[in-house]
C-alpha cells in the first residue's frame, strides 16, 4: 500500500492518535471503538495481560490504514459486498475472500512495519 491519495497521514498507534484519525476517516465507528476499548481494558485487567490491548491497537490501526486510503477502502467494501451476497460455491466468492485477505494483510503489514 502506498500513501498516494491518503486522506490523512498514518497515525501513531497511541490511543489518542488512533481515535483522532478514526474521527477523520470513519467517524461513524467512534462509538464502536470506545465500546471495544472498554471491553479490552476490562479483559486486560482481568487477565493481567497487555495482549488484548495490543490486539485492539493493531485492529484499529488496520481499520484506519484502510479507511485513510479511499481506493483501498472502496475495494474492500466491494469485495465484502460480493462475499456477503454470493454463495460460497460461486468462484467469485473465493476471489472476493482472497481480495479481502490481501487488503487486510497488506494493511496489517504496513502498520506493523513501523
């Protein structure tokens, strides 16, 4: 993934930076992020582990990485629509699933490389 055409620069993976970036590229998902944050922090406290927090940060960094790149976000939405509407036996369903995986893997690699 390249930054060409990015709506915003890639944010740091701090909670304030991720929240601010999400507010710019996908504000409708802020409530989802806040609710998930509360659940994750409860899990982290109960298990005495930072694992849930690390996964939360990675998940939202990936969501933002995709949303900040309009062409990539459109491609993902189109593949998701196909995957949700076609039967799993349809070869186009597999193509869509592969596209979704490719997009998510590329975004994860980008945000993990930093």
